[in-house]
C-alpha cells in the first residue's frame, strides 16, 4: 500500500510508465506466490493498446493532468488453479491506475490514489497471499488487476477480449474499490456491495460471514461505475465491494496514505477471506435475480 500510493509512483496515471511499474510490482507478487501466469506469452502482464483518438470528453478530462504519451495499458494477472471443480472460476479484481500528475499547480500535484484504488489493489494482492497458502481451493481463482479504469476501462476490455480462462467459466467476479476508509452510512466494520439486490451473490456471502450490506448510495449508480460493469454486461455475476463514504478526497491530491484507516481496511480484507474461500470450495452458482441481468436489461447509464 505504501509503495502503490507513494509519490515515487506519481499517481499511477492511466496508460503511463507509472501504471506499468505498478503492474510489474503486482506481477512480481503473483510470481513469488507461485501462481500461474495469466498474461501474454506466459507472463503475468497483459498489454493492450489505448486508442490514439480518445472520446472528446476524455480528452477534455485528461487536459486537469500531465501531458504524457498514453498508447498502452497493462493488466497483471495470476491464476490459482482449482483442485477438483474443473471449468469454474472465481475472479477477484481491482484497478491499478489513478489520475497521475497535475499539468500545473503549486504544492502537491500528485494524485496518489491511496483509497482509489491502491486500497482495492492491496486487497486483491493480500487475498492472493491468503488464498494461495495451504490447501488449494476446489475452484480456480483468477486475480486480475486492471489498468486504465480511470480513462474508460481499457484494461478490463483487454481482459474480456483475451481472457485467461473462458468467460463462460467465470462463476462470479468481485471487484475491490475504495475500501481504505469506513463509510458512516453503514454500521462499523461493514462493507457494501454494488448491485446487492441484482443477484443472490451478496446475500449468500453474507450468510457465510461476509460483512456485506446493500449499497447505501443508489443515486450514485456505483454498480455501473467500476470494472465489474463490463463483465456484468457479458452476463457474468459481477459486483464491486466498497466502503466509499463519498469523502471529499475522491479524485483529489489529498487522497493519500495518511487518510487510510488501516484498522478498518485490515478488518475489511480479513472479513472477506473466509466467505471467498467458501465460495471457491462450494458448488453454489450465483444467479441474477429476475430482470436484473445487465446483459439483458441494462440499467441507466453512468452519470
């Protein structure tokens, strides 16, 4: 967490050298754990091009930030192969990137992105450490850290175009996004799940010990504002785990490691380990609730 949110990584700007360094760091963690590589050519890194001509709204957005070449993005992917349920995969994800460096300004110009989303990236890496230790799970678990979420989700699109396992084998996806601080809108020690009522995944995980409740901010449309949504649009049961309390450091240079509540974050990650282990060892297959499959009934668009 300290490394990912440090000034040395210059805010891990989408599709920049700094995002690449973050991906290589995550890849080294997967390799050290002995996970199978899920990237290109037997590596842990999946590289994908970023379009030369971004949509006008993104070009305008990228103009609060440093003018740097953005031609490629990088995912880091590791695979913990299941022991006895072939053809079924649990996918745990987060996004590596943040906003990078401001084009101009005085004082602090680095968007460190400690909560967004060094916290989620740290959660996935920590869960990889926890789940790779001891007896192998029955189902395969893929750990994927996406690049360029902040400028249009190009990393998750690359994953969908070249998945390390067939998409039809993915039983469930949990994205971890902004879990570094508690949300006062829910009870202490609690996380929330976007789209909680859309499928039976959240309630089932809660029954097995996950401290998960419904998203208390439905007006923010968070279900369709993270990497999980691209997978959900493919029909995959995909949700985001978060505790973002709409704090004022969101997308600001003040989103630094000093703002992180490590007691909350440690508890949050630990609370998910057992339920995810159960999911990886069970034969339970989550389903969309009636008329809630985004592939068939897309929700309203992102604001």
